[in-house]
């Protein structure tokens, strides 16, 4: 998933949020069990100005949306409850902001303070959208993963079901990542399109994202194989459900590698690789580092590439690296090295080749993150796989131009844009074979 600047500016400095972590950390501070759940739309008001925000109370805290800042799904753990329906919410701001309020079933009202600014807050509960699917939770043995099960209108007989696996980082069930401005809703739109074609689907928040964010206390606790284990549990759960006639695993981006591995031992009937990488991540990293360091002076560039090659080789061998220069600290910080070690063990082409079930490889020709070359590499590893190139489709499954980089990335933050033509039909036809 594309990264973004992590600093966001609020309306007239009422709220400034910094999303500096890939995963949330720390438990919710609650004096009593949280009495609030679900989505609450509201606003912060001061001196005649208003900032619209949304809080979605979930297990372990809440998820924050600030549309004016293009911020969606930021995990909030600073929530505490007290008797007499009191709640305090401390937002992770560059300038601390504290909300003190009283709640009832009909609303939340109170005050906020940020530095020398004060004002009022007001929230109302929002009913779930039936088009999003019904809540669906599965206990993996290491915490419950939260998701949405969307069924087609006609359930008079068993129907096919698809397990969606989202892309890299804290990407939620709908295909949105709080560290990327805006939201695309790519997975939600695809789920709805398949439901219209008589196909059920389960999309879920990976551990560390969305409503499952509290399952990861720090990024050092997470390895790539955790995602595979989770997907396998979910797949077996769906496979045992008598409402479904067949199970297809669909993985998007990094989720394609997760899905291919999970399909090996979960009893899946089909697998779809959607915008999946065709090369090991260590090869991808080396190519990206070579490209991104091109604007450095030659001495600096050589030093960066030499160090990064040594780090990658060490991680491939299963050994962490204690000392990392400032230039590479963000990428290879110690807390993410165990994840890389686990991830480096996998080769997408080789893992896909192990599957003895029907496979469909889908790739857009306007994708700026995963190329046709990746799809062709996967096809080489699995020659009998189906192969579909969707004309004009980018990485978030919307219509875009590969030549207009700025316009292409703008689609990442516009959920109103429809899916690229032909995508849902290609997947539905594959599932129906």
C-alpha cells in the first residue's frame, strides 16, 4: 500500500492528528467495561467553527475518522469510563486533545480542551449499513478477528463464498489504511459487486487493523506467518458453513501471498491473486532502494545500497541487525525485522505453484505499485492458472491512467468512484466455472 505524509492539519487548528505508528500500541485504559459500541457521528465546535469527526467504538478502544483531514480508521486507545456515564477520550495529537463527556443511548455530549482552545462535542449513534454486511467474528485462539459477512439476496440454496484478504500494513476489511489519506473502499465495493452476482463474501480486519487493531500491541509482536495462520482459520470456518457451496480465497496485493499460503492447507476450492507481487519481497526492496536512492550523490548512494544489501542478506538468513543507519532506520528499524524475516521466507511464484486448485491471476494495466511483469511471473510459476488483465485498472481497483501519476493516486481517496469495468465479472465467471 502506498505510504503518505503522516502529518495532518485540522480545521483552524482545532484538531491536529499525527499517525506515526504502523500499528497501535497499549491497552485501552478503562475503569469499567466499555458500555459504548458502534459508530457515532459528531463534531467538535468552538467559536462558531466546527470539525466533523466520527468515533467507532470497538473492542480495545475506538477508530477515529476526521474527513477534513482525509483521516479514516485511526486507532484510539486513550479511552476511560467512569460511573454516572462519564467518558474521557484522549486523542493522539501533536497537541494533546482531551474530550470529557457524558453518554446515553441517544448521544454523547461534553467538552474538549486542546492547549488554550476549548469547545463542545456532540455525537449521535449511527445505524449500521446493511449493504456493508453483517458483523462476523472468529476466535483464532489468539484473539477474535472482526469482519463483515455479505450475503446475496437469494440464499434459498448454498452459494459460493469468497474470503477477502487485504493488502499490506494496517489495511482494514474495506481496503483502507489509516496511514494513507482518504479511503478507496475497494474491498467493500468488490464485495457488493459479487453479492449482486450471487456470491457471498467475508472481508475482515487483519490483526493490527480496523476493529482487530488491539490484537497487536506493538509491531515487534507481529510476523508475516501470523497473517497466514489467521486466514487459514477463517477459511476453514467458512468451508464448514453449510450455507456455502464452495470457498474461494482472494488476496489483494500482499494479501495475495498470504492467501496463496493459506489456501494450501485450508481446503479452499479456488484462489484469486489480485494485484499480487510476482517476486520475493527482498528483490522488490532492492529494486525500490536502487530507484529511490538515484537522486543521492554517488558516494551516499553506494553506502545506502551496500548497507541495505547487507541487512537484507542478514534477514534472509534469519538474523536481525542491531545497528541501522539513520538513512535506513525507518525501513529496517529493529521492531519490524522479525516481520521481514518471516516474510522473506516466501517466494510468491513458488508458493502459487504449490496449489493444486484452480487459480486466477488478475492484474490491472494502470497499477503503479504492481506491474504486468509481476502477473506474468506468477503465470510462469503456475502455467495452468487463469489470467486476466483489466484494462485501465489501478492498484485500488479503480479506473485510472498509468501516465497520470497524480490522477492515479487521487483515486485512492475517493470511495465514490466505481470499480474498474470487467473486474467483478472476471472473478464471478472464474468462481462459477
